[in-house]
């Protein structure tokens, strides 16, 4: 003879709790180790990535050194890869740039053209719109005065790494640049990206919205709420459908 509980929910709530805990653990694992959402905040990667693009970043692709790096099929960071990383000057901030030089490479820009190990790169993704600049477009230039955009520590370090007018990328570091070469805070201005700072690679633009006029002042809590409500109520009008669900290359 089988006994039925007078309160069926009494026997099912532990199962529901277990299922909820399992879902939370899986979500934490995915966010921690597999993917992360990221919003493009600046125009430095135009026209590959635009302000208003929302990305899913593949944190699993590059992995890390150590035991897991030996047993799992992680990929090396290569020239041409777009990477998301902790900004070396302020690790709390995430940047997204394209890898131009890997350890051991010799980097030089001549009249905006990038040369790696004396070979000119083919860069169809590059975007220019400003007049020629002596430091930005003829890098590295040590015979010019330090510009205000250049990090002071990097200016001192760079002088020690330039040989025959070429910048040598040290072991365990990467030289990165934005595709929008005229408006990108990148390795030319603050130095190399350490390997451990690299979070992953952009995988997918899961949503893209038309960028509003830039406001230099930090948004208040009220501003954020207003923008959120506006976006939700105008989502079909502001969505860039041609960019949504686009793979990043």
C-alpha cells in the first residue's frame, strides 16, 4: 500500500530548490569561464565594432597557461585577433582592440602603414579620417616631444625597446591597436597588453542599437533608468537589425 502526502508541495520544494541552485551554479560557471556580455563604449574599433554594439565575449577561446591550458584545446593569441582585455593602466576597465604584434615582433608605422618584421600588413578593416600626425602615424618616434595623450611610464619604457626605429614586443606581451587608427587609445599611447590581462575574444554582436549623442558627463541613476525605459519602449526603432546577431571577425 502506498501513502500519498496530504501536501504534495512538501515533497517537491526540495527538488525545486535543488533545480534552482543547479541553474544558478551553471549560470555562474558560464559567466565566469565561458562568455561575458560587453558593450562597445567608444568609436576606437570603427567600422568593425560600433558604439551601441552589445557583444558576447568568448572567454574560453584563449584560455590560460597551466594545467588546463595543456589539456584543453585553447588557441594562441595571434596577429589580427580582436581581443577584450583589462586596460593595463586601470585593470577595472575593459578595452577591445586588434592584436598587431605578438612576442618577438618588430613594429613600425610609416605614413600610417603598419610593418611587422619589415613586412607591410594588409589591413582592409582600418579606418582613417584625420590629417596626418607625426607621432600617431610614424610610430615609434622618439625625436618628438611627448604628447599629452602618451602615458609617462610608457614613454620611458618605449625608449628602451626601440631598435633601428622598430619597437620590439617583449615576451608575454602584445601590441594592440584600434581599427579606427585616428581615434584610438591603444599601445601607441600606453604600451603593451600582458597575456594575463586578456579576457577573451568578441564572438557575436547579440544586439546593436543606434548610438545617441555622446554626453561627456557621467550618467546619474535617473539618466540610466530613463535610457533603459526609452530603449525598451523604442526597441524596434533603435535596433540596428543589420548588425544584430552578427559574428565578429
